[in-house]
């Protein structure tokens, strides 16, 4: 069956399928509408908008990026209640924006895509419910932190009480006055510690590796300031720009240069924060043996205060197994519990998977990504034309606001889509040589980052190479300003 010519493609409306109705999926739909594209469908496996903020509803859940930086540039929110807002408020914001732009009219909820294949110049889509669809373009807005990672601990099925992952919080289970265990010490566990101490009777934090914790005061935003932002959008924009500059010039610069003065400042702040732990034995147990920000830096207004509460217990002995009545550690002690929460993070190498993705000439994404996922500028994959990712592999996931990243990426993607709209080509995908060269440069640049200074973290891939953007945000903005078309294969 012959492909449509570029001229024929130009004469008919382009159709888009967006995978995921979280932050990036909502953004994609709004920007498609803004560009005059109305033939699109968002497929969402869950029953509502929100992505990670829909799935993470544990006590204390909040964003560690300041609120006025963690919202769409085109839809600022003058009513954030805190400097860093709680999860339910962020979820409500995304739902409000989606409703404001009538995105639900183009969204299929409870519909998970199981397979996509590029044939005859178009993407052919199949859902788990047996539905079929076709599209000229796929926008993968699947996110990074949405496939829970479960630990390999003997006896997980044996515990007689409630046991669940932090991203699958069971709100039918009351925690008041209960003995609760948290397994893990990442951002979620740190937030839950602060969110549950004082409510549960005893909280047991099972720590494999201590974390550096940057103090992040989180005061309420007063009504006077909110009223100023409501009546003077320029003042809110000015506050956003100040936050943006502080974030990119300080923390974002610190992590990409292990010898930077910004990182030294971060380390000093973390050490001073740890010194607020008065018990020398507890302080030593909480003291990491690696540099601050080598792992994803934890930011918290109250973790050290919470872990020093008499009802909080830091367990540093390794877990031997889980038993019906609790967790037994290698020293033989049984910690009797009512509830166990697995704060063990996510499978961060999934991206589009477990969707079966088949590109040009039958090439399977599972084979291309057999060793590890990769993407040119975290957007495009060779031999997968007209498929673009937002916050894909090796992007700025740990050192910038992902909303800013997604907005810049989508503006870049729109320039590639316009090539097809204008009839200059029918298929767009990065050339293999360009993707390989980008990856070589990226791997070399990671050698200067703090992420390779001697720790194990979810940033590191199977080679021990950080799977992240290793340059300044200014370079990312420059790359996103205009595609280098010589790096792309444009098929007529």
C-alpha cells in the first residue's frame, strides 16, 4: 500500500495521539489546540488527570520545587497556599487547568495503550480493551515516576496486616495510633516521616542508606501576597523569574559541577542541618558517607525534627525477612507492626514501556532499549518517526522543573511537526549518527557531575553512568530553541 505523498499529507488534518494525562499530557493537548490542531486523543490508563500527583497521595506528599515555578507558564496560580505546595493542591491545579481548556473532551480515561506500530506512514494503536486507532504523530507523555519498584524481600506476602507501596496508598487503612514501618529513605519516605509522626503511635524507618537533607522552609503564603498576585500578574511573574534564576544558577549548576562553589554551599547547608540532630549516635546513623547531591538531594522542612520524636525509630540493621507480625532484622530482632509501607521508589527506565512499540521496518523498541533507554535530547529515537517523548530518557529529570522542561520540549517538537504540516516531509526522526554522537557527548559530560562521586542512586544506569542531562539549563534552552535539521531524517 503506497504512502501518502507530502502534498496529500499537507492537505488533510494531522491526527495526534497523546499517551498519558499527567502534567505533560495536559500540556500537549493545550499546545496542540493553540496551534490549531483539533484532531487528537489523550489515552490515560487511570480514571482522572494528574499523573504522579494522582498516584502519590501519601501523608506529607508535596513538591520540592517552589509552587510558582512548578506551574505552567501560561496558567500561573496566584492561590498557592505554601512556598512548596502539597500534593492534593497540585493535583487540583492540573485538573483545573485541564477543565479550563476542555481537555476532557479529547481524553479517554481507563484506557491503556498496549501496542503501537508504525506502518504505511502512520502509527497504528491498540488498547488493552481491544480498541484500535491511527495517528500521524504519537506524543509520549508517560512520565518517569509511575511504575512502582517493589523490593526483593523474603516474606512480602506473609505479613498479616496492610502492606502497600507509597504510590498505591490505601486510604481505607487508618494509621492513627498504629505502628507503621517505612522501608526506604528516598524523598517519599522523608516526606511520610514528617507527615505521620505525631499521628501514628510508632513510626519505624528502615534505612538502607542515609540521605543528605537540605533544609527547605515551607511557610504559608499570606493572603496579602496572594491578593497582590491576583491583582498584579506582573508581580507574580517577577516572583517566578526570581525563583527560576535562583534555581538554575544555584542548585542546577551545583549538581553538574562537582567542584563548584554552589555545591560547596549546598554541602555546608546539609551538614548544618544534620547538626540539628542532638543525639550524637542518631546523628552518626543519619550521616551519609558520600557527597551531598550525589543521590537525588532530599529537601525537607521537618525530617530531622520528626525523626528525633520519641515515637520515631530509625532502624539501620538490614532486613532479614518479613513475618506475619512484623519485620525481622539480621540481628534477630522482630519489630512488631500494624502497617508496612514500601517507600522503595520507581522503575525509572520504563518510559513508554510496557507498551509494545514497533517502529519503521519492524524494529522493536524493546530491542533498541535492551541495554538501556536513550533518546536524542530525550525527545526522539532513530527509526521511530513522528514519535516524540516529553521528559524522555536522559533528560533534565533531577535538576530542573519538569514543567519548564516539558514546555521547552513541546515548543521544539512543534517545529518538527510543522515540517510535516507544511508538506516538507511526511516522517521525522533523529538520525542514528546524531543520536549516537549526542549520547557520547552526554556520557563524557557526566564525568564532571556530582552524581559520579561515589554513591549508588536511581540516576545511574547499568554502566554506572548518570541517566540525566549533565549540562547547564542555559544549554538546554539553547538546544530547544531550534532543531538542528541536519540531525534529522526527513522522509518525503
